C-alpha cells in the first residue's frame, strides 16, 4: 500500500480544492498518490454522507489516485487527542508516504487549522517506535516518518513558501472539484432544494480560479497552487527552478 504522496483533508473536497492540480501532475509523472479524509463532512449544509462518498469517489477517479479512505472522525467536533492521533498515525504508517500534503494551519473553518496541526504532529509521532499501532489485520506497524509535510492554502490567504505550476492540468483539476456537485455551483444541481451556502455560489469557484491565476502569475505561469512548509526544502539542481517571465 506504499504511496509516494499522501494527501489528507479534514473534509471530503478539501484535497481537491487545495492540491488536486499538484496530485494530478505527480500522477502523470508516475507517482503513486493516496488520499485520507478525516471526516465524512456530515455537517455540510448541502448533500448527505452518501452523496459525499459518491462525489469523493468520482473526484478520486478524475484525479487518478491509487486509494482513498475515510477515518470517520466527527465533523466539527473531532479533537486533536490521542484517539484520533492514533488513527491518523496508523494511516500514515499504512501508506508510508515520502510526502504528506495536508490542511492549512489556520483558516476560516476551525476544522482546517485543527486538522493541519494534527497532521503535522502525527507525521512526527508516526516515526516514534514506542507509539504502537496495528493494521487492519491486527499486526504491529513499523514506524514511519514522511520526509516532508506541506500544507495547502485554503480560504484565507497565506503567503506560500512553495508554488507549483498546474497550468497543464488545470481543467482536470477543476473537474475534480466540480465532482462535488452538491457542494459547489453546478448546472446539474439546479433542482436542489438545499440552502445556498458560502461555497455553493458561482462566485466561490470564481475565487478558486482567481487564486490559481494569482499564484501562477507569481512564477510566470498561467495557474499554480501554493503551499506552506515549516521545513526548508532544497533542490539539487538549478534546472528545477521555474521562471517563465520574458
């Protein structure tokens, strides 16, 4: 079950909004990517738990990820406590990612920041031998610590430490977001009687596109995604630098 990259979101659709372009890029480059959703998004005003699972599966198919699972923590009320940390540590050890991409550390939705901090802590704790976890078959798991932890930028603006060009996969990225038809503006969901929300208006998706354009402009490309990291990232060749301004 080892993957190269594990993307983690506290709600189904967080990963799509935050880093789906980067995921698609890496899969096209031959990397294996998995997704772990912490909650079922059951407090969402629109849709149901069942519809969120269906939408998450459709989005995963669009992105081409190798696996996706849900840890079923309590939406809105989960705590960054020992019980939930052990669930997440077990998932990290199960997939053994080299890179983890997770929620931002501070945001409009309190779940985002709480999850972001828990993800960062669990990536460290998963490397401690004396923390014991078991897999689905009851076997002891080996310790595992990802090399890097990145946090995707969500609703509130944060200055990114890293920008990744997603111009070539932008349309596919938007399709993965639009797979959540109950949550976001969609012509297919005009008949919905659910209340309008902050994220269900056309303006919200416009802002998602505008953010990608703004980040792209910062590195001279059409679209980009931004990430925060508490650990400095180095490169071994200047060929890895992107700067397309002329």
